[in-house]
């Protein structure tokens, strides 16, 4: 009798076609791992994380911050990282309408912000920390903020004029030129938006298993995931379902730096929108001194993210080809 495991992912805003492709991916993974896989469609990253902790989900496709939070609780073990465009790292991009008057980060003061999710590295945490580092205080800078719960929805909000700018993911080539982004997958958006600024690098999404799964079972699933990457038909499935090229063995590079960046941003209140700015002048002056000091710390953490991700890619390239399951 085959085991029944549950594969979970954040499905908010997912099209019917994407849901069908994820179901096909789950079936293919189950066949290779000799297990029956059911699919859990979480409405948000937070709900997905809760489902893993509660034991409802055995294997999860996690964005980097959700993975970092769960790993810290010893709730999951990483299996593989997702690779897009030849790289396991990606970036955060602030996009605006092509006709927008917004030309620099400082122009975002008073603008309407579109974020993905509180657990989204590229769609919330990293851009808020990055904006703070260049002098834009996200606690008070924006006239309106809203979570749209998917990268596609953020792009559509900017294109439709429901937001003045949005935060989403982007990929770059060796020369730093942007080669991919969520707006490129939305019909008509590539000609309607432009990138104002980007921040990163950010380590990639992770497929992780809850720690209660046995080591032999985790190893079998890992080999099955890597095997899917080697088969042309399944690689197309990965592209259609998740927008990735392949899986690579997980390495720790970048995730510790991302965790520290997120913790620093949280301690400073950068992850809380619409902060109360009504303080007396003396407190404002003290806060400004602290803020300038913190900007340097964020810049140092961003540089560390970039360096550790580069080292991680080098380590991946040295990995030997794993055995088929």
C-alpha cells in the first residue's frame, strides 16, 4: 500500500490552468517517490505555514521567508531550491506604470503601494528594508497600502491604476540586466510597466518537508524532485506550474542573511504599515539619528545577501549528479 502525503502551496489568485498543472506535478512527483500525493491549496503564505506546523501538509513549496520562519521553529527540513533563469537567487523590483511621473525611490512618498503578502521576501520585506536604506521610511511614506496576495495581482493593480507602484520579483543576468519578472507573464503588462528600482539578491523558493517525515522518506522525495528536473516533459510542467527551470539541491547560502534582514526590519517597525508619526520633536530627532544608523546596517545585510547567494551558486555548480530514485 502506498503512503498518502500532502503537497501544499499558496494558491491565491492561481488560474484554473495553473491548478491543473500543479495537480499534474503532484501526480508525477508521487509516481517517482512511490507515494500518493494529495494537494493542499493554501489561501496565503501564512496559512500554508500554519498547515505545515499543524501536520496538514507534509511537503510544501515555500517562499524563502516562510521557509526561514518554519526552519527556525524546526518545523521543516529543506529538500531542494527552485532555479529560475539559471540562478537560485532572485531580486525584488519596484514597478510603476510606464507613463508614471515616479522616477526615483524618493518620489514614492505619498504614493499608493501594492504589496504581495507579509511573508513575501520580494513582494514586501526586502523592498521595505531596501527603501529604508535609501532614505524612504516605509512606516510613514505611503498614502495607501494593500496586500494583493499574488505577484500577478500586484502587477495588474499597477497596470489598472489601482496602485501607484508595486513590489514583485525579478531575475537578472550576469551583467545585472533584468531578464525576467512577474509582469512578463501578464498579458500586456510588459509594455505597460517599468522597473523603478530593484533590491536583493534573495535566495530562492524551497520545497521542504515537515520534520516528522523520516529521513529515508525525505531522501526519496528529494531524489524524485531532482529527477523531475532531468526529464524534458516534467521540466515543462515545472515551468507551467511554478515558473521555474529546475530544482537544485538546497544549500544554506543567503537564508541566514535574509533572516537577519527580516528580523532587523521587524525590530525597527519597517514591516508595519501606516505607523503613527505623531511624536514630539525631540523623539523625532532621536529616531532620525537611529534611522540613519540603521540604514547602514541594512545596506551591509543586503551586501551580505548578494555575496552569500553568489557563493551558493558556486557550491551548487560543484554538486555531483544525484542518483535517480
